[in-house]
């Protein structure tokens, strides 16, 4: 089975690229390598953008993945195109470069294009702050949605074949983007507000909006986004899957575990090795093998294949 996880922050945890092989965090190549094939969006994450130079922080994290690939091409292949994705059918561990915040573009379409050439394919438009592109759900409604520059970013990302990620955006930003896109969009690591009322989670209307683009929602394992408390169990992951499935079908559900970006995880989840448990629980809940394949990776693979050139 091919696993596809839409979001992890492992690049922000490691110091040296070789720590990708084995580490004490949630995700590494040894554990991901135990599955038939594993495609991981490797996001770069700057955290408190008011204190640091976020573009420089994210850049240095992405450079770790790029350096690792060139030193160990047999262990990690970075996916840049639809044909690279196709090759993942043959097994192995694959990365896709991501940025958790359009701060990486430094307000410049030229920077966006430069990062595209370096392999960046997924951009979460913002994290917990409003930026040059849009407002965050935790922000101050600086632009009331997308800024004029943000509209250009959304347009250029679609032209180049980059995945627009709406996790962390404000409801106004979300609507603004959905009304402008012609290709599928993702919420790479977001859950359902109807099940857990956290503002980081998606309303039913937003879930329908993503499905309307033929997009995918990656289920986030962070206990606070699953239950609203610091405690969760694997069955709480299933509850969010059930809700989306009831609204728009299993075609729009994926994994967005938030490994190395979220703690606490549900009881029994220690990292990439725990996905087997999640898939087994889905089987016990009577999901068909076909549905489990789609949720485990097939749905994200479908939209990435469509978006990447
Ligand atoms: Zn996040």
C-alpha cells in the first residue's frame, strides 16, 4: 500500500540532514521504509515569525532535505513532477518539499518561481500570523482574506502546478481562495469543526468547498484538534473521517498526521510506525480495502498527480 502523508514538521526538528535516517522524533526514513511506499510532504516551519527571519529559517530546513537527497539518492527521492509520483508505485520513501507559510516568498513572485525551480510544491498559505499573502485563522484580519499579492500568488501557483494548502487560513481567506481556483486544493492537516469546535478545524461548508474542487483534507492527529482536550484515541481520528465521509465521501480524505508538529498525539500513536494501527481500525470500522487505500494515500496521490506537471 502507498502511504501519503500531507504534512510533517520533521525538517524543523533535525539539526543534520542525516538525522532523517533515524531519530527519536515522529518520522524518519527507517520507519517510513517499513511500508510498501511512503510519500511524505516535508514541510518547512518557521514558528514565531515575529522573532525570526521566517524565509531564512524555512530555506535552511528545505536545504537539509535537498542535501540529503543529493548525498543519499538511494534513500530519498524528492518528487517534483507527476512522473516522479508515478515512480513511487515501485516502492521506497519519497519527499515533497513544503512550506508552512508563504513568508518563504518574501513578498516576491520571483522568489516563488525560484523556489518552484528548487522543488517546492506545497505551500500552506499562512501559519498562525497574517502575512503578505493572506490572513490566518489566528490572525488579525489584516487583508480580510487574500491580499492583492496573495491573489497573484494563488494564480502563479496554479499556473506552475503547485499545491495550495488552506490549513491555518482564516475563513475569509479560505472563501477567497476557493472562489478563485480551477484546480484541486488541499487542507493538508485539518479536521472537522462539527466534531471538535477548534477554529483551526474546517466547517462543513469548507469541507464541501474543498470537495467541490475535487481536493483532499488530511486528517490531523493533534489531540487538541481531534477532541478539544489534550487526550485523544485512535477512534477520534476515525470520527473525523466518518464525518467527512458522510458529507462528501471518502474520495476527499487523506492523512495529514502533523508528525513532529503536534504533541500530544492520540494514545497509541508514537509516529510513522503507528499508521498500521490507524488503517487496522478503519478496517474494523468496516471501511473497504479500496476506501482504506484511498484514505491512506490514493486520494492525495490523485490530486498531486493532477496538479504537478
Ligand atoms: Zn500546521
